[in-house]
């Protein structure tokens, strides 16, 4: 990586340092209070309570310095406490914190929309609208597509993830933990085959797309479909990179049938995969694109960006919300975007890939439980199977996760089968920390063999 500071601007020493067990006594005490105060429905992956973070390190209440391989689920791409984000937020918060853009507007919101319109794929005329969370962006993208087409059906993919609100739960594939006991779900949502190269056997991207579009034609009727919603790299489904030809075939089918093609880039967007947006790897230009997470360096902000005629088809007042495009979140986004442009963030993501891929491939030589290594840029994963089979091994993934956690690396699992180990480091992670985290993972394979 080009950025290898010993200390970051918010003064977090860039080294792995464990001074207690993980979690340590202070974190354990806080966890007990969490149990008494916070709904049991809100789970925690690793109960270390964080006090400070920057570069590639999270510091906990026991002063352990942990390596961050998760970026708060792909959010702090520009680094925690990124100086440009902090400067923008600090200035904005000292001026005003909120007016509600729908009541009395402010420039920051317009600037973020201008940046989104400029940076997202396609040179057609675009408009944007801002919201608070990824799920809310998806809800609004569907509203816009229905309004524009006058149709109702929404097509989503196997293994898809789009959020936890009622509509987006319905659009999400995986039952546990996202949907279990929470129905009934919204109607007019249809699920079709996704391209999953590791599990599709000899069937290529175009062929799987053919299965999907046939299903749409025969079971829904293409004329009834408002939108096809696809993650260009499926996130919670298991970091699934579709086979070449799949995304373009789905996008062409949408266009040919008057269907709005929506790319959910909430996890894969904003330089995570080595392009500004993951659909650029496939040369696909979506009609609408949803963004969140990496857009604002940790502040809650989300957006829908798309073709002007679609975005402007909604009646005035039809889109909005009290906090959507909050001025502080907009200032954070402008800081994050400026940092990404100045530091060539897509290239930084490719540097992460260049470090990780050879190390993971070497691990796969010795550990046949690694069935697949995949991903793009700083969005990389390994899928674990029972050696010599295609059978998922979620127990091994959990054991590796536990080992990494207790040795100071914050790792995340993912996937429909819970057997995918994913890596989402911030792009400010110094190379020596990335290497150190991978060495601990290597040890984890030995220890759990
Ligand atoms: N679309 C592609 O990845 C959020 C969810 C974690 P929100 N992914 C992380 C969890 O367990 O809740 C996500 C996503 C894609 C939509 C969303 C939803 O974004 O900001 O969490 O609402």
C-alpha cells in the first residue's frame, strides 16, 4: 500500500497489540451491561467495545489494538476518523446540524448529488436523492421504478441481500437471521437464479442468465416487471462474483423489456472492488444505482442515483424523509469522496487484492477446506467446504473466526451457508498489518485443522 504510516492522523498506533484476553475484562463488563440494556435481537460478532480507531486498527476499552478486517461491514473504506471526513464533519457541525432538506435546503446535499451523478457509471443525464440507510435507498429505488414503469413486480436473485425493512427483508434471500419469524413479507417479489461460478458446475454466466430470464418471462411476465435488482458482487450472499456475461445479459434483458435495471452497490460501491462501482468490471451501466456504506466514511448516508427521466418521474414530495441527506452526513461524504479521488482509492483496493490473493492461494495449497477464493479489490473471500466435496463447512468458518478474534483480528463470515470467510479491510490499512492479519489466519487454519 502507498500509505504506511506508523501513526495515523487520529493518533492510533498501527500495530497489533494484545494486553488482555479478547474480549478483556472491561469489554466483558460492558457486555454484561449490554445484555441488560440492549435487546437480545441485536447481536454482536465480537464483543470488544471500541474507544478509538484509525488506519487499520481498532482500539478497545482494555487498550487492545486489533486489526480491522471488516471496516464495520465495508463502511470505513477511507479509514476510521479519516482526516478529511473529520474536518468536513467538524466544520459542518459547528455551523448547523439539521434543517431538513425538504423544508429549507442547503448546498452540501446538492454537492453530494452532483458528485454521485458525475462518478456513477454512464454519461447519460442523472439525478440523485439521499436517504439514511442502504435499506431505505433500496425501498426508494423500488418506489421510483414502480412509479416510472407503472408496473409492480420486483425481481431479485438467489443469495441476494437488500436490508432488514419489510420490503427489503422480502427481497433478501436468507431466512436466518434476517427473516425468520418476521413475515408476512411484501408481495410482488420474485427470486430468480444468480450466477454462482463455484456452485454452477459447467454453466456459464450467459446460460444462468437465460434460466433467470426464462423464469421472468414464463412465471411473472416481463411486461409486469418494474425492476430487476442485482448486487454486482453479492455481499451477504457470500461475496459471489457473477460469471462473465451474467450481468450484461440481465441488463440487456431489462432494457429490451422496459424494466428498470437497479444495481445495489451498497456494499460493493465506492472503490471497494478496485473500480468506483463494481458493475464497471462488467461494463454494465445500470438505470438506477443504490449506494450507502463507503459513501460517507462512517456517517449514515445512502443514495439512489439514476437516469434523469426515471428519477424525475416521481411527483414533487414523493421522495424524502426527515433526515435524508443530513448536512453532517453530506459533509462526511464530500470528505470521503475527495479523499478517494485524491488517493486513487480504486488502485489502493487493487493493492489489497495483490497482497491478499497470493497469500490465500498459498493457504489453499495446504488446506483443502478452501474450496474457492474469490472477490475483487478489497472485497475478498474464501469459501470453506468439507475437503474433497462441495459440502459447505460453516463450523470450520466459525472456528477460524473464533481463532482470529481471540488473536486480535476482527474478521467476519458471510454467505447463504455461513461458510464464507470475508475480508473487507479499510484502504488505509498499512501493508504490514494486512500481512500480520493473514499470518494469523494461516495459524488459524493450522490450529483448527
Ligand atoms: N444492500 C448489498 O450489503 C447491508 C448488513 C448487515 P443497511 N449489508 C450489511 C446486517 O446484518 O444488517 C446492505 C448490503 C446491500 C443493502 C444493505 C442494507 O444496508 O444500511 O444495513 O440498511
